[in-house]
C-alpha cells in the first residue's frame, strides 16, 4: 500500500505518465533531470562570467574613452557617447527587437536566456563601479575589445547572447539568402561609417581595431584553446594504420566500410576500410610521417575540428 501510494505521489509530483512508473523509467527521468540541472548551472556560470567580462570592457575601457564596437552594443556606445543617456538603458532598448526576433527565429529558451543576459549586463553596467583602467588609445582598443569579446563568447557558450546582431543576421540570411557573415559585415560597415561622420575618422579606425579584437576573442572563447584536426585515411593497409594510431599516438579511431571509385589502376568497386581519427595539431606531423612509412600512396584528407566531446582526445597525452 505504501509503495503504491509512493509511486502515485511521485508520478503526480514529477508529471510522469501512468505507464512510466517503473524503476527504469524513474531512473531514466532522474538521470535526465540530473543532466539538465548540471547543464543549467554550467550555462548560468558562463552567462554570469560573460556579463561581468563585458561590463568590465565597456565601463573600464570603451565608454570612458568614447570608443565604439560593432553590433547592437556599438550602437548603444555611440548614442551614449553623443548624449547623456545611460548605457544600461540603451543596451536594453536597442536589444528589445532582437529579443523578440530571437524568440521567432531560434526559440523560446534562447530568447529567455538572451533577455536575462542583456538585462544582467545592463544592471551590471549600472550598479558595479568599474574603475577606469587607461586612456591609452591602443590599449583601450585592444583590451576593451578583448574583455567585451570574452563576455560575448561566454554568453554564447551559455546558450544566449548579449548582442543581438547575430540574431538579425540569422533572420536576414534566411529571408534574403545571404550569408550571416555578410550581414554582420555590412551592418558593422554602416556603424563605423556613422562613427567616422559623427565623431572622427581616427575614432572609427580605433573602433574597427576594437571590433577585430572582440571578434577574435569571441572565436577563441567559443572554439576553445586547443585546435583539433579530423583525419580521414583511405589505404589498403588500413589495419596496420589503425594499430599505429592506437599504439603510437594513443588515439581512438572509427572505421567505416566503403568502396573505391576510379583510381590510377582502373575502376575498383571492392569494399575497403576507411579510418577516421581526431588529433591535435601538434600530432599532425607525426601522424603523416607514420602513415608514409606504412603506405606512401595512402589518400589522407584533413579538416579543422572546432571542438570535441568525449572520447580519448582530451584524456591521452601525446607520446
């Protein structure tokens, strides 16, 4: 009786369907819930770090020196530099359309995270007394862009944004069939042209330097410190190469079954094994050298991998 009552209460409280009252279903539910809670706190950590970093870049470097960045944040900085309006209010006002657009284009979860991140950044710039670090123009451009870019990158890793320009770029790219990069480029060219006209050409040039520093930092934060290379190897000595990668490089491999097309020796449709592995850029030279020793005629294709999850790539040191 007690067990039946307990199961009934758990189903009602957790919203589990009647046919899902088994231990397996409950265990699966709690496992999923555990992952979601962990992911929530990880995303929250990234967004908070992003807010603090971006706020530091804005209040300690860019705003006191009237430097401008690209995107919606750049528009807010430009208006704040020309008027007496508070930057915190401008960040919210300018990004409101992007919040609604994000809800329409990407989804509810993204829109909520973005709204909270932008509101957090506005609150951060309003109440935290960041110190003015320097008035050297080059340092302001480089480090202001660095901290702002780090903030944007951390927010993206947390599942939101603190600058709505990319949301607009995604929307316009779908509507007019142009690339996201082209939209962002045109948008920023317009902003920096206005800066050159209203402020000065020198300020516009330093603002471009700020934008470049920020964009490279965003890439650095999102893609990570390490750079990986995905390698596809097609060889009639695939088994020997597979063992070499496992034993000498200490890396995992995936083996596909495939067929050859038309090669130097004529058409060949016999099945063969295709090896795929992911290595660090420091291991590329060693891998190609070892492959050449085994099969100089092996066909090797390499491609850039932004990041990896799981496997052995981050666990096994280079030998």
